[in-house]
């Protein structure tokens, strides 16, 4: 069985690591990602896979067109990949993963403090700057607000 992880929302640094799944020791066979790869500045989406899975889609190594490929709306446009490469360089050069993790800890602490003051907040959870606040009528029953 192959494992596919969709990192379109929580990938590319939002959780303090390159991908959200890295917090849990998971090794996926496929990872899909999109907007975050270029920080939304250019249209791009991609899928990354292991060499083993990549090899399953090759029938004849002698045919240069016989490879794992995708045809998509922006497939021939180089602006997305160029923006993605620059975006990743900036993330690395400016230590933005580490900053996201640190700011995420601060955000969690502040949101948790809000939870102590407001009964309508039932739970605070997340990683890095990918956080959620559960709004409830009652914390015990977890009944959601209307």
C-alpha cells in the first residue's frame, strides 16, 4: 500500500518544518504541494515521490519520453518553478523554518492564555503557525457554537 500525504495547506514551512508530516516520523510515497511552494507569488503545484515509486512508472529506459510525467495547466510555464526555487532559497537563507517554530510556540502560548479567559474557546491546537481554535458552547460537551 502506498501512502500519499497532501501538503497543499500545511506544507512548505507552515508548521516549522518543510512538511507537516515530518513532525510524526512518517515516510510517504507521494507528497503533493502547491501554493506554498512559491508562497503564492506564482502558480505552481507539484508531486514528489520516492525513486522506488518513480521506477514503477518507467516501462522502457531506452525511450526518453517514457517517464513519470504530468500534463497540467501551468506545466510549460517556468515562472512557477523559478519562483519556487527563489522562495525556498529565501526560506533557508533567512531561517524561516526556525522562526516559524519559535513564533508558533509564542502563538500557542498566547492562544492558550486566551482560552483561560474565554469559555467559548474549547481547544487550541496546531504546529508552528498552522494553528486552530475550536469554538464551543460548552467545553465539557464540546458542543460547537452556532
